[in-house]
């Protein structure tokens, strides 16, 4: 599970959707059914999670073990 401080969320009710989107980037094996990073960012923009996008672009979100 990705560490995601609640103060990074513009709207806390979006937490499950944000986690679902970020899980696409936290995979050891890339498959065709996963979203790309640009698609994840686009979806985050649609729900207004600008802080998460900023953290992602600044490599402040750690993926993997």
C-alpha cells in the first residue's frame, strides 16, 4: 500500500479513487490493462487532486518495496 497522507488530498472522500489510480503505477509487471502515468495524472486532474499530482511529479510518492 502506498503511503498517502490525508493532507495531500484536496477532497478526502477521493482517497479510495486516488489509491486505485496510484496502484496502476505501483506494479512490478506492466500489462495492457494498467493506466500509464499520463493517464493517471489526467484522471487525478479530473477529480481535482492537484497536490497528489504535484507530489507525483516531484517523485515524492514511493512505489515498490
